[in-house]
């Protein structure tokens, strides 16, 4: 009995440390590159599940200051999520090997002129294995045509497969005592964002296997988003053992959409 208790205690301690690591790395709103025309395969980008026929903008693009003001006005804050607080921990930066893996997938993305991008703080709620982390991000491109082109390219199955391979290899490179990672799966999620020109929905599922306790724990990173005019808006929800409830994700996405409509570019 004592040995069984020790194994359970050890499993829980390891799981908590790993979940905290993933929430810091995968759930961060800083997963994308800040350079124009470059996209990292992480939580801030996703694969669209629906694509409309956006009207090409004829008005001149906003200034960088206007685009940043728009992004800040749309993004989430701690008061938007009951029981949430801002996680001040810095995200773990990608290693050189991880950056090479992600750049190999970036060949699927066409260069575009990015006017501005901004992410919300890392918002967390819950404790230990019940912890959730939610962030949002907004990117403003030079034209609606550029946004539509990005979404078409992001819909390619080859990009989704490349992302899964890259994430699997990068997790394999992170050694864990008495545990190992399974293959990462990347799948699509349904998104409700009426009136937008395109929507995005993706689930990244990583499994942590603990042989000594015969336990496998799933880690979920869900990304939902939409394109509206020149803006690409995404919501990222990271959690362990079970996904963040779909109703919560859709409610926050609806809030982001309402703000995106209320603030004109």
C-alpha cells in the first residue's frame, strides 16, 4: 500500500510539473513569430474549417498605430474570464532545433505584409491538473486579400501533418524522468463565427505516458478563430486531462467577434 501511494504521489508531482511546463510553452500567446510574413507552428495559428468569399478591401490600410490600437481593444483580459488571473511567468522560448522544425513547415505559408500583431496576457484559472490557460491574439494584415490567401494556405492538410510531425519530434527532444511522450495529433474543430469571412478550428493533442503507473495523460491545446476584414483573431485554450469546455471556448470567441466588429480598422 505504501509503495502504491508513493507511485501515485510521484505520478502526480511529475504530471503537475509537466502540465505547468506545457501551459507556459504551448499555451502562450507568443508562439508565433513577430516578423512579417513568417508563421511558427504553435498555438496562435490554426487550420481553417470554413472559408467564405471575402470582399477585397478598397480603402487604404490603417497605420501601424491604428492596427495596434485595434488589436489591444479586441484582445482578452483577466476580467473576461471568471476566476482567471494573469500568469506572469515567461514562456519558454523555442530551441534552435525547434525553430528549424517549425521553419520547415513555414514553406506552406505565403509571405504577407503584417501591419501589427498583439497577444493577450496568459490568463489562467484552476490549480494543478485542473489548471486551464487561455490567451487570444490579433494580427492585422495589409488587405483582406492577404487574409483570404493566408486562410486558403492554412487549410492545406500538408501543413497540419507537418505541424504534427514537428511537435512530436520536439517533444521527443525534451527528456522526462520515468515518462515519455506519444505522437502528437492535430485535428480540426468546428467553429461558430457567423458573418466572418473565414473560421479556424484546431486541436493539438499530446499524450504523456507514465509506464511506472500505467497512466496516460492527454494535454489539449485548442485554437479557435476567425478572419474579419484585415484582421485574424484567434483564441487558444490549453488544459490537461480534458479539453476546456466547448461552451466556454465559443463564448469567449463570440466576445472577441463582438469586439472586432465594434472597433473598426
